[in-house]
C-alpha cells in the first residue's frame, strides 16, 4: 500500500499507524499481517493542489 501525505509526522506516529493499519486490515478482511507492505510518500504542503489551479498550502 502506498500513501501520499504531507511531510512532518514523527517516527512514533508512523509506527503506530503501521500497526493500526495492519491490525485493522487483518481484523476486517483477513489480510495476513506479513502480506502488508506500506510505503509512505511524504511531500511538502506546497506540492498539493485541491482544484481550481490553486496551491492552497503554498505561502
């Protein structure tokens, strides 16, 4: 699973997210925990546009 998100979360939060995602998918759909590969792609906020050709987070 690859997720794109704003940069800035610390390693403790990322580890908790990996665990929660793994446990949640295992409980809900029976996915084996060892079959889940997670890749976080962190980008600066100014690299996002949510429509209208605007960079809403750019300063």
